[in-house]
């Protein structure tokens, strides 16, 4: 339950302490680059480890919780992806960190992506794809049980995270309408998706406690 909020508080505090970092423009991953990037790398790894541990509890959830094995498996992928995001550092993007070359072409001469940067991007796939799939899976299962509130919240979270991530990608892809707002849309995507994970964890814990009492 605490992993997502801790992650958000962590990168918010780290970003506020980094000179030249603009949270509206720069990606969260950019905080892991540069000489002071070890703090954000640790934030990635710690959060990923917490999600990996959480899957053990999710796998023991009653039927109304994490829905068979597919949801815990997807959340495990999220945890592994976050750990990988901490181990493999993204390439500098949109001029941050200032001591590195820009791989987004803002200086007119984009550099080739590094192996570490490509691996970092691959690690993001199970995070930004896995959470919406897990949420939609829970929404479908809840709808069948006529649990309209949980179904609506899960489906809304899946859609909201996906749409925000699409706008984040478009912003960093050079869309003029979204220029300078990539970091904002990424944070919205993270807040929606990780917030749903916290709600899922709380729901699962409540169901487990209830089943033990009965």
C-alpha cells in the first residue's frame, strides 16, 4: 500500500533538490542520471522491491481481490521493471541533466541511444502496460460479480493511466501542443496507476483479514 506514495514523495523531493530540474518538463527517470542520480535509482529499486514482495500477499487474495494468478504476475512485472529502471539509467532527455548530452534532439544534434538507455526504456513496458492490464482484468472480474464501484474505479484507472502515458509519450516525441508538459503527464500517469495499486493492496488486505475472521 505504501510503495506508490513513497515513490511519488521520493521523486518529488529529489526533483525539488536538483538544480535545473523542471517537474513539468522533465521525466521522473531523468532524476536517476547525473552525479546525484543515485538517490532516484535507489527510489526505483526500493519501490520495485516492495511491489515484488506485495505479490506474495496478492497471490493469496480471495477471489474478490487480485483475480487468480494473472494480476499478481503483472504486479511482479511492475516490480521487476522498477528495479530494472533503477539499475539501467535513462539517457539525458530535454536538456536534463545538464552535464550530459541530450538524446531528444533539443540541441539539434541528437546522439545515439546508449545500451543502458534502451534497457531502461524496455523496463518501463511492464510498468506502463502491466498496470492498466491488471486494472482492466480486475474491472472485468468485478463487473461479473456486480461490484460496480470497484469495476468502475479499476476501469477508469486503466483508461486514465493509458491516456496520460500516451500524452507523455507524445510530449517527448515532439508534439507542439504538449511541448514542455511531458513530465506533468508522466506524473499524472504514475499517480493514477500507482494509486490504483495502493487501492488494490488495501482491498486485498481487507479481504484477507475478513476471511481470517470468518
